[in-house]
């Protein structure tokens, strides 16, 4: 049989330093010789696990698809073969549809068309764990964004009234006031805070002033409504549900902004009676036929009903009690508990992922620390030059600003790696806990924890004829089948 060798490292630095690639290739060649595999081609490369630079990995798959006589893929372990669901799906499709056989040499198992449920679960569990870690380190743009936000820098297009510019002193991208529109924006907030205008009336008024979009178009009521809710104008920006204070000039003060929000919220609006109630299925349940959402309603202070909104038109869907739907969820969770001996095997397999992750983490942290020390050495030499009189104070200030800015950026990267390390441990702990006691965990949780568990386990919750329909997230979709199989065989 003909085989392809896949050796892969996760960072460009590892490739430059020759880290692990030769060792992987040598071990895979030795394995091929023992099993009488003919090596058709070797692929050894460094590639991010992100979606933007998967070219080399896709080259491997393309080669296998072109050469039908090559149907064996040799990898050191799951972490080397894939670090995200996209890679895993591609490999799995070829396993099923094109008879691809994947040998994970270090992990000690083989995936093919007839792979056991236990091996498939091990495969998907390791992919799940690897993805949790890589998600926190996926590309430089995310790390840069995190650093910039903490420094008060805008990472998006500046809103109306501001412009994106380049600072002539530092040559860095920044945000400044739009001299043509900033004053009018201030006046718009001031006028609306009086409570004398509706949104359509205010829209007409600012149109008379000559306030337009950045492209010169007339503003619409929905544009104005959205703008009035933007905290950027009073000094804050919210990115991915987290609030940051920005460093740019404010168009209005916080007092005026809060007045506008009180006017907006009080404009003939009544707060939804149950908006803040802790309902388990709030926002999670839909009708399988018409796709309308189910809303939660409480009667007599204790009976909770789930009612279809019928927002998509006429349908036969009808109200249910929350208790009835919870009972169906409980039945699913009871089927998901895996036996203790299999959990022990899973722990052993995941330990290999821990070792692989630690090597990547340690290498990344060491690289960041080395870069930080190099920057500090440059700062020390710069100070010596200032004392010696070989550079001016202005020259020192400009260069020192750039170097210290780089140190702050490196500190931000270090924080990201620390957070990713913690998330990795949490992911493994959560996976093992749900594999061993999903039902008990759900029963002992508070309402908000139950909601988080449902979102973590299920990808789609629907009701059809009073019956719960669902799809489980990977790798949990294999747990009910695997639990029954292991029980019968055990």
C-alpha cells in the first residue's frame, strides 16, 4: 500500500528553528517500513491552524484526491494532523467517501471506514481540545486587536463625526475629529437629550442642518437611532461584549449620553415583563416547522410555559410546559454518561494533547520573553546615548515611545498565552466532567448554568409535535451511541 507522510508544526518560528519536523518524519518513515507501506510523498511544513493559511494542508488533501492509489495518511498524532473542525471534517469525509486510512502513530490508533465508536470519540475529543487552545492564539490580528483595545485604540472604522487618520509624529493609525461633522453630532445629541424630538423628527432636523453620512448620503431614522446608542461619542467602545475606554476626544459628555438613553428608552416603550427572568430555554428553542421562537411565560409565580410566538405565520405549534421539555432533555443527558473504564482511557489520550500543548506554549512564551529582553536592551542603549549626548531629547523620546509601545504589546501577548493556558485546562476538565456526569451536572446547576450547558452541548433545539428535536455538538454527538455500545460490550 502507498502512503503519504504528514509532518506539521504550528508556528513559523518552529519551522525556522527546525523544531520537531525531522523527528516526526524519521518516526513516520520507521513506522511505514514496519508496516510495509511505500512512501509516495512527504509533506513537512509549518502552518497556522487558522482558516486564512491552510494552503499547505489543502495541498496534502488535493494530492490524496488526485492519486487514488495512495490511500494511507501517516501522522504523528491528532494534534499534528488537525487543530480545527475544518481539517477534521475534510479528513473524515475522505475516510468515509474515498477509503482513506489515517494512522496516528504516537496516539496508537487507526481511523478508517470501519473505525470503532471508541476510536472515533477519541479522535473528536482530541480535535475538540486542540481547538479550544488554538482559538485563543489563532492569528496575529486578534492579538494586536486585544492589545490596541486595552491601550484605548480604535480597531474598527471610526463612527460618524470621527475620521481614521495617521499621526504624523509616530506614523501610527489613530482617530481624530471630523471637522465638518463633529459639531453637528454634538448638537444632535444635545437636541435629543431635551426629549422634545422623536427619532424621525430629529432625522429631519439634522438633514436641514446638512449633516450627512461620510459618503454624503442623507441619514435615515434607523441610522440616527443606532448612532444615539453608540458610547464612542462619550469615551467608550464595546467590542465583543466588552467595554473599553478609548483615548480620543469626546464629542459629548457621559451625562448628555445617559440623558439620551433615558429619552430613547422612555419613548412610549414598556419594558418586557419577563426580559430579566431566569428562564432555562429563553432564546434557545424554536419550532421545527415554522422556525418561530418559543417565549417563556410564568403563571401563578411558579408554572412556566413555553409558547410559540407564531411570528413566521400560521403553524400547528402549541404551548408546552417547561417541565415537560426539561424532562426530555434529562432523558438525553442520561444516555450520554460513559463508563468509568472508558473515561480512564480518554484521560490517557488527552494527556498526550497536554504534552503537545505544553511544548507549544513554552516555546511561544520563551519567544515572547526573548523579544521583550531585546527591546529592553535597546532601551538601555538608547538611554546611554542620551546621557552621552549623541542624540537629542526629542530623538530619545520618539524612539523610546516606540520601544515601550512594543513592550506593552509583548506583555499583552504574554497575557493571551496565559489565558489560553487556563482555558485549555478548563476545556479538558469540562469535557471529562460531562462525559462522566452530564445528567448530574445539569441537575445540580442553577438556571443560568443550565443555559450555558445547553448551549455547550446542543447546536439546535427544536420542538415538533411536542417532542424535542436536537443535534449535539461534536464530540458529544457520539456519546449516546458510544455509551450504549460500551454498556453492551462491557
